[in-house]
């Protein structure tokens, strides 16, 4: 694996999930493969799980780590070509990516969607610029349209907790006071398709995800109907795709509660975190034995460790 930008960079997804679960049993078994190598983590947005889990994963492989928050610590970067830099940007990505490459053996990038222009966000300007100008592998720690490390952790969590070979999985929209990106939902759907999971998406009218990603998947606009006999409920908010980045409705009736979970087949509840309690999901669900959110967060470490291992060893 040269880079990890999207889940399509994984040749055999089911195999890497099994590998991560096996590595989880003894995560220090590969503690020497990262010696004399440095992982640089570059953040353009906030992070808790991604930052700490990736740092921990690197250290368990014996790597040194460098971390920089470009919002508060770096020069404002310019990404446009052939530009006259007379505005706020003090450094061009051409120089920045090459310089960081001299300090690091792998560069992790986290840069969210701006949700102002669909066209601009789908160009993935930040991560693709690092891909273009860096001379070392690039690790996607969440970009405008994808969060493949989260999707891999989700797959690990499902594999560890499923009771039947092909469980029914429901990806459900839930309300949120802010407009949120599509990255987590996109990668979860792509992951489910690659694994041939029995997945259904449920969201209000106007909140369908990118049809290029959801093609072939059943979308139901009745949440209760979708929940019937489900084995996993994965909940996430996303803003409108067609009316890009907008909040069309903020319908509290889409919040996940105990009554809705009773429609399921004793389903496990999943969310990538952070989660707004009693907005996205009630305490009674989040604090119940059916909640897997802490397990998911834990599996972020082993997802990152497995991907870093494949990049270091250049494995498929």
C-alpha cells in the first residue's frame, strides 16, 4: 500500500479486518517495524479519536511522531496554481509538502469539507495537493468526502459483534444543530458495499447522500420501517447533498430512542463520536449494553495500526 486515501486502496477488505482483529490480541508484536521512521500528523481541523488513536498506533509500531495544527500553528497555505500570493496565504503547498516530506516518512492529513461548494469539496484540494507534491506516503485522517480509518474501525466492530453471517445494518440520519460533512457516511456506505453487507439507509427526504456512492442500496424515508429487525443501527448526521451543505429540516422525531431500538432484532448501536446526547441519541440508548461506541473508538487504534503497517512494509 503506497497511500491510504480511500477504502479502495485496500485490496482485500475482509482480509485486512481479520488482520486488525488478530493484531489487536498482541498490538506490540510489530513494535520494531517502525523504528527509525517518523509519522507526521497534519491537522486542519479538530480531532480527539483520530489524533490519539493514530499516535498510539504509530508508537506501537515503534515510530516517532510529529504533530502540527495548521489552524493555529502553521502558516496559512495557498493551494491554487499560478497564483500571485498577495492575500493571507504565506506559504504554498508546493514548498510545504516537500519540506514536511523531508521530516516525515508518512504524512497524515485531516481536512474537513467546507460545505460551501460541492464542486470544491469533491476536488479534495488539500489531500490531493499533498498527494501531488509530497514525496512520502499520505494517510487520510478524514478528508472532505471520506473517512476510511473510521470505516475500517466500524468494519472491525461489526465483525467482532455480529451474530449472523450477513446482519441487517441500517445507516440512519439523525438531527444535529450544525451542518455536518458526508465523509463518515460516505465511507461507511462504501465499506458496506465492499463487504456485501445487507445495508439500508434511512433519512428524511432531501438528505439522500451522493447517488454515485449509494447506488444499488435501498433508501427508506421512514425510519421506523427501516429499523424493523435490524441487527446494527449506525447513526450519523449529514447535511443535504442536493442542497449542498444546508440544513433543510431539524426534525427531532429522527432522534434515536429506546422505543425505536425495540423495533430491531436487539440491534447494536453505533456512532463514530463525538455525539450530542439527547439530540442525536437518547442517554437510554447510548448508555445501554447495546451501545458499541466505545468499542468503535478503541478499534480506531487497530485500524490505524494495520494501515500503517501495510504502508511501512508496502503490502497490498
